[in-house]
C-alpha cells in the first residue's frame, strides 16, 4: 500500500496525471493542488462534451493556464474550486470548438502510418484519414526531430504504449537508460514545439517570473491550437 | 545554466522517474518536496506534463 500520512499521493491517485496531492492549506500552491485533484472528473466531463478525444487535453491545459493567470484577489474570491474549474473548462471548451481547425497532412512517414491506422480504426471518412490537426502534426514533427535512440524510446512509450520496463527489454538497454531518454526526449519535444511557435525556452522563462501569471507575455501570440503549451 | 532551464531539466527527470511502474512512495515524497521548494519547479513540471500528455494523442489503438 502506497499511502501513508506524510505523502501527498494516494495509491489510486498514481494513475493518469501523476501529481494529485492531498491539500495542504499552508502551501502557496494548495489552491492549484485542489484543482488538480478534480482532473479525472473534469476529463470525463469533457470527454462527454467534446466531439473529439484529442480536444480533452487541450481544454484541460488551457483551463489550468487560465486559473494560473487569475489575480490573487480573484483567486481568493473563489469559494468552490470544483464548480469554478468546471465553469472555466466549459468556457474554454466553447472557445476551443469555435476555433478548431484541420490542416492537411505533411509527410511524416512513421507518424503518418500511425495516424492512418488510428483514424482508419475509427471508420473516419477518407478525407479525415489523410488529415491531422495542426497540433498532432507539430507533436509528430517534434518526435521526428529527436536523436535516433531517444526518438525510438519515446515512440515505443507514447505511441505504442509500452512501459519503461518493456522498452528496456525490447531494446536490450537498462531501465535507467530508458528513463534518461524519456527525460531528454520530453524536454527536446517541448523546446521543439516552442520553436515552432517562434519562441525559445529562455524567452519563455525570462518573461515568467516567480509569481503571478506565467504565460508568455511578449512576442506574437502562438497559434490558437497550441494554446495549451504554457 | 539558467535557473529556468535547471528547473526544467529536473522536472523532466521527475516526469520520467514517476512514469516508471516501480516509482515508490519515497519518490513521490521527494517529488513533493521538490515541487514545494519553488513555484518555478511546479510550473516547469506542469509545462512538461502538458507536452507529455499531449503526446498520448498520437497513441496507436491497442489491439484486443
């Protein structure tokens, strides 16, 4: 049993998003932890409300971004975080549906094949089979740009859904090495996505001081589809 | 290395560590301590977690 009094994390909270801490009223981030605790319910709600599965994480991320951008006064005025979270998510979802767009597929052989299988299995229309959302194209491009081994590990983990242990066995490398590749890979992907948005990580951090809003405040707005990358 | 980059590097390490099936309560306790040490840490983690979760959008369907 993983639970103990001193841990923020309960056993049943280790699934899905990994940071579901118990609320500690003395923490400066307690309000946000309180919000995170509702993520599973929020995702279920959004999955019922949105036509595309891919939209759920978009909306969740954008919702968090909006909550984090609240002023302290506004934040302290919130009485029921769960209700406020769901109301914010509803607004984000509405905005999201309004601006949803689909762009034609760029040539990305490995990911393209995966997409055809994925879409095909859901019996989408033929024109949908050869389309990716801009976000998926960006994500696929980010993975494609990784160094060979790193890319291989990330594809096995995130596209084929193998565990770290299974990947280590399949590739004949240590689990620790798999972990290193994933750590490196996710950072490179994040950097690559920011690059695609016309920004560098240091630019983002320099405009995001320790307190208050942490969304990018200078430079051109990123494309709406990737508004979740805060 | 700028502090933002350092936080991001550590956040990525935590992400990969907690993604392991054998991540222990001690790991989570250490992660929590790190998160609380500086708001920059949690933000860096959530930012990478966003990217990490988004990548699931490329997941192949599992075969029955």
